[in-house]
């Protein structure tokens, strides 16, 4: 069993700067906040050739479908139908605009949810979904109602993960050597009394610390498989919930909104808020192998989320021989600007989705599919692990 994680509460150098030079700190943040753009940012080679090895499985990643455009959903459907049974579609949260009324009939679902369901009707691959913060607006009962609606409409079991409005972790083998782990980050950000407790994968999870322990232990037992972890909230981002706005938006708000969102957060849904920051630290530690006896156990891990309305790829190098990749695929329709650089390898505020391609020889590749106008186009490709 992995040791219980602990968190350092000592002041950081950044805190000292904030206290000693408040005016300079605020001015610097205002400048940084005004660097978001709708243009595509790419670091390095954007389109290396795919390997010639046998393709074993494909996972399609799309989030924020409550705001989806018909063009994106149509492109996703065509892509998934072509991939067939050796594939999976994962909806990365915010399938509804404001949660699902527990008393609402399955025959009377909101239009965005119906559109997501229609995108995978008749599809022979697997279909999974993760709740987002908007899906939690009707509480745990609303999340359970969403799960029932998806299962009934699609005629499938275990669609909404982790299931029963629990925090996680759920684990599935997609194909030999390729595992999917599902967590509900929106559950983590609820008030303690609003988070249901239960048992999954032989772990009782009642608190965020329990979830971190379970995730760390299950990752340590990965048997060298390629791991894809999915949740709604990103751990790293250069998007709107990280406080990045265009320079014009920054000036219009006198610089206050991005400064607050980047330093303290305006709500729990901002990456800088204390609750969200604690979640980021804990999950990032689990992904990095901080709580494991061997840090190499999580080499090549991929964490995919949405929340931000953009497409982002961020590599986290842990050592000269270990790294993970953080994905944001939340551009099903409406988009928000992203910052250029800031640790990202790719960032673009354009409608689209992502696909992760796992090959029989163990190679794992990512493709970003943009649906800005006309036919869907792959605009970025990279190897994730091999």
C-alpha cells in the first residue's frame, strides 16, 4: 500500500514576493494575464509521421459537450464509427449545462445531452463519460440521474464513471497493455458533506486523501501497462480557468480578474483556488510517483481532462528518463483563448477533439483533430510513450 501523502504548508518564495513587493507582483501578473490568444501555439515538430506498427486501440477524448457544435459532434461520430470496436469514446465532463434534474424523464433529456448520445448511437466501441462541475449542479442525485440516463439511452452499463457519484478510482483494461483509470475531480471540489462515500476497486473512498491513496496504489500495480487517466479538471493548463485572458480582456477588467484568478482564484473552479490547488498538488504527486517506492512506475502516464474550452498538450518532465503528458480536450464547441508557451507544447482555442492511438508494440501516439471549418484536420501529432 502506498504511504499516505503529506503536503508542505511552509511559505513559498512566491508568497514572500507577494508580501514584500505587492505593487510589483500585481503589475507582473497583469502583464502575464494579458498574453492569451486564439492563435495556435506549437513547440517543436507538429506533424511527425505515425508508426507503421499495428494499431491496437484508439481513444477519442472530448469535453464540454454541453456547448458542442454539430460540426464537432458529427466529425467525432464519423471518426469513431470508422475506428470500430477496437476503440473508445470518453466524454470528459460537462455533458449538461446545469446538471440533470433527478426527476426528469429519459425521454425528455436536454438538447446537448441528446446530441452527445446521438454521436455514439450504434457505435461498436466502448463509451465512457466523466461528470464535470456543471453536471454536479443538481448534486449527487443529479449525477446518478445522468448515469442512469446515459445507460438507458445507450443500452449500455457503466457509462458514467467512476459511478454512483463516487470519487473513484475505476480501472479498465482497454486492450492488452493499455489501461484506463477514471476519477471524478468534480466530486473532490464539492463540500465535504456533499461528497458520497463508497468502495471502488477494493478501496473505501470517503475523502480526497482516500482517493489519492487509492490512485497511487493502483498506479503502482500497473504492470508496465500504458496508463490513461481521465477526469474533468486539468492539473496543468494555460487556459481561462488558469486565469489567462487576451490583453484586451485584461484591460477591460482593469487587470483585476486575471490577477485574482491566477493568484487566488475567484471560485473553486479556478486552478489557483485553495481547494483546487490542493487537488492539483495531490494528483500531480500521484501521477509523478511521489508517493510510490519507484518513480519510474508512472513514466509515460497520460492525464486527460477538459474544463477549459480549448485544446492543450503539456509535457511534464520528471527526470531525464521519466515524463508524463497532460491533455486538455475541452473544445467541443465554444472556445476560450490560451496562453502561448507557459510550459505548453501545443495550445489552440479552436473546436475539436483528441485521439490517443495505442499500438501493439507499446507505442502510444496523440493526434489533435481540429474542426474549425470544412473537414476535420489533424493539426498536431506526437509520440506519448514507446
